[in-house]
């Protein structure tokens, strides 16, 4: 994150410890995180961040892909368990091998 807002990691840590962090820094961090901090800081309400038209960060896209794959695998598992349940009802439980 520090690289994306052009500061050192040490400075970012210092900023997080600073209760008087500048609104510009908060906006920059919000832009990287794709989060509108004006909900948490009323003082930022006039400086809303436009995140809608920007490309999602690579980790956001990767997370969305993982979530989609997880839903697909979950659906396959549910189908397999339903088939097993139907088989067990028709033929009895499977014997361990």
C-alpha cells in the first residue's frame, strides 16, 4: 500500500499511529483500498472518492475469482452429496473398503 501512495512503509506506520492524519492521506489510502472513508469521517463528505470507474486492484480481482471458484466447488460438492444421499436411500449405506 505504501508504494501505491508513494510513501515509505515506515511513514505509513507512523501515519496510522497519528490521530491527526491528513485527509489527503486518508483519501489516498481509501483509493488504494477502494473504500470511501467519508462514511467514517464526516469531514470528507465533500471529497467523495469515485471508485466505480476504476479498475479493481489485482488482489480484489483474485479474491473475486477465488470466491467464484469456491461457489462452483461448493455447488459440485452439494450435488455429489445429494447423489450419495439418493444412492444410500435406494441401496443402503456404502460399506467402507
